[in-house]
């Protein structure tokens, strides 16, 4: 069972906002999640990101892998550090 940190879409048609969630990789995008880490609203200027950094660190230590989109959001809010190569 692989666990991923990813986005779940909320909101109404043409007005999305997202929850940053921890979910099983086989569950549907908006399906059952294990834990909610925060929210992301791309419609505001600048985009509003609210994430619990302690929860993110806990899940990363437990082996959860972020998707590409979730990783870029977590880097922007400072929850994870990028590795310069």
C-alpha cells in the first residue's frame, strides 16, 4: 500500500480550491483520504496556501510520497526543502 500526498478538488464548477491530503495511491482523486494537511486556493492573487508543516514532516518521515503538483505547493509554502544538484 503506497501512500501519497496529493490534491483533492473541492469547490463548485469553474471555482475550484484544493485540499492537500494524504491518501492511498489506489483511491480516487476526491475519494477517501487518511489525513488533511491543508488547503490551496489558486483563484486568489497570489495563490493562498495554508499547510500544517508539522503534519507534512510527520507523513514524509513515515514514507508518504508527494505528487509533482503537491511537491511544488509544499516547496512554495516552505514545508519541504528542495535539493540543489
